[in-house]
C-alpha cells in the first residue's frame, strides 16, 4: 500500500507512450513528462507478444 | 486535378496528430482533399477509396507515414504537403525537449527519468498490454488509456500490478486524477476533498464536473477501466484503489463510479467499503446493494456528486427529477412537436448507459435506441469520438433522414485532450439533420447535456451557447436530458416527472 499512497502524494513523473497530446496536457497540469517516440515493433502484434514473453 | 503524395519512411505518429495535420491541410486554399495516414492495410484501402493512392504510397509499410494532397493546382498541392510537414514538426516540438531527442522505448525514457513513477499508455490496443506489462515490471504505476485489450491480458496485468503493489488503471481508462494532475480526458477541476474510484471515464468526468459546478474539488480519482467490476476481473483494482483513498489524508469522502457491478462482485465491493471509516457513495449504474449497509447507493452520476457534497456539508439530501422544474415546464411548450422515437448518440459510454436506465422505465424499450460511438467497434484504428467528432456528426445527419426518429439525445464532453471545439461540428450536423427532417415533413428535437467546467479549454459557456443557437435544449445533467427527451415524446409523463 505504500506505493499506492506514495503515487498520490505529489504530481506524477510520467513516461508517456502513445498520444502526444497527453504529454502536452499532463505537463501543463503539473506533471513531469518524458514522451516516447513510440512506434509499432516491426513484425506487428505477433512480434510484440513474443517480445513480451521474453521481457522480464 | 493534381494529386501529390510523399511517404516518410519509419515515421510513426499517433492517430490524433495525423487527424489534426489533415485538418490543417484541408482548409488551405485550393486543396480539395488531404489524407495523412500510416501505411496499414486498412489505411491503404481508405486512401484508394478516397482516390488519393499514388505510385509513391503503394508500397508504404505500417510504420511509414503517407501524406497525400489533391488540389486545384500543382502549387496548392505543394503548399499542402509543406503545411503537413510544418504541422508535424510543430507538434513534435511540443513534446521534444530542446537539444535532446525523444527516447524510442520505455527503457530509454527511464534512462532520462530514472525516478519516473507512472506510465501513461495510449498506443494501439494490440500493443498496449505488452507496454503495460513492461511498465509494471519496471515498478511503474500504469494509466492504460488504450482499449481493444483482451480480457485475459487485463486480468494478467492487474494480477501483476497487485503482486507489485502498483496501480493498473485500465485498460480503457479514459480519465484519472493523480496527485493533482488530470490524466487522459480530464476536466479542469480544483483540488478538493472528494476521492473517486471510477470504472468509467465519462462517468468520472460527469461527477467531477458536477462537483466543480457545486464548488467542490477532487483529491484523487483512480480510474480502474470499464471491466474492473465484471465477474472475470473481480474488482481487482477497485479494492486496492478504495484502500489507497481510505488511507489518503486529503480524501474525506469516496465516490465509486461505474456501470453495474456483476452481481457476484457486489458483496466483495460492499465488504471493501464496510472496512472504510470514511463515508462512501456508490454509483454503479443499474446495480443495487446486496443487502449490507455499506455505502450509500445512488442511481445517477449527478446524484453521486450531489450526495457527496451534501454529506461533506452535513446536509440532508434526496434525489430530484430536475434541478429547475419551473424552467422545464416553461421550455416544454415550444420544444414539443417531434413525433417518434428517441435516438441517443453518445461519445461517453457510461452516459449512454445511464440514459438507458432513465429512459427504460419512462418510455419503454421500443421507444428509444442508444449508440455509444466510443465503443470498441467504433474506435478500432480511428480516434475516439471525443477527439474526432466526425463519426457522430455522420450519425446525426443520418438521423435526419430516418423516418422514425423524433428526438436526438446527445452528450457533449469537454476537457483536456478533447476536441478543441466539439459543439461546432455537432451543431452543424444538427442543422443539416433538422433541414433533412423538415424536407420530409418531420420535426427533429435535440436534447443535450454538457460535461464540462469553467476551467476547461473549450469554454463551457461558449460550447453551451453554440448548441443552444442550433435549437438544442441543453439540460444541467445527462439524466435530466434523458428525462426531458422522454417528456417531449410522452406528454403524459408530466405529472410523474414534474409533479403537475
């Protein structure tokens, strides 16, 4: 529970993957944000699923 | 007519950026049509059907960006391509820190910000679970906006989050407020004493916007995703979220918001609520308590906000049909006239669901139909209707040509990251639908509610005025709008809804 109450205590420090507008809006609302230049893995969802199984 | 296209190799941009770029190009003088799309098979079909496919675009891969401009002259087409490049660069600059390139992966981002504590994920659904799993394994809380994530993946992600003592907000989590920061589609609301646990993004927006209108703010709002209270997911995030707000010093009252909890989950929810020393208001639309006295259960989002505030202020409270019955009585004579059924065209799924709960007992199932344009089936491969109003506008125009629709019932949701001016395209579609209906000798009534605050970037008053100028009856809440729609087609309901 410490981690849960901890995240509520102050503006979050956010890694944003996906819509750029969320990075802009979260930053203007007081969060610290690093936006990721995300792109789909070559090979599509099947490769992403395989990478997920390999990822620890 | 000149058609020019370019392909930017390995240059992925999100669907919302691409939509805004295309909009910027289409308004240029001499430009007839423009498309800015990733090279997926579906988008190649779209490009071909619009007559915008060229030799340049034909071999674009899903990771390649296709820009095509059809214009009156070569120079207008060239200007269109240049404008697309300019807007793409401008958008990128808004998220790129000066002098540093953007990381390509979550791990790259964590090297730049090792103390990050939350990942906000809105990538296409088929990739979202992978990214969320990676973030949880790195010890980050997750705000998972993406939809089209499988139930199995959701269960696995939430199990992982619980094991690690982390929040997995979503999938399909539209809105949250964490540490004073709105995530996703978030209305601009003050900090305050009300904590929310929400299995519904638009439901949460409706509650916090109503609270803001009444002068109260939000401590935190933890989204859990629309399926959290299903039998399969079992409230996996709702229970820890309740516990977190129970322990949070700034939260004085908790509101639980969602579509109906599965009957077998209700006792679990009640047990969790019974352990909390703070007052808890529950609005699980359509669900009733299993029997314990845990929490106070209400039947509409508006009631949830009003009961929470009354509790904080030590006031008694009872539900009302309309905030201002006299105003409704005054408006009815000029609004009445349409004959036929009610068609609800919603961008907020929970608002659509709430409308159904209000309408069913009033007019019966045959007298209304509700469409949630934010549902998975409408958002695959395209932006949410709160970002891109065109899908709903098309449905509104169709309604004008439908023989049996007498009243349109709509929501208009404002907030950060939402379309900058959603009322205007909706109002334009309403004008067209009304004209089409009139040409067929019919009258089409339109009833709306607006979810927004005075702090929202779209300007709540201007959005409301735009709808009213289009002849829309705007009510203070979604439930009231549904009741008003019922009154338009069923004058015999006056007594039960207005007490006269």
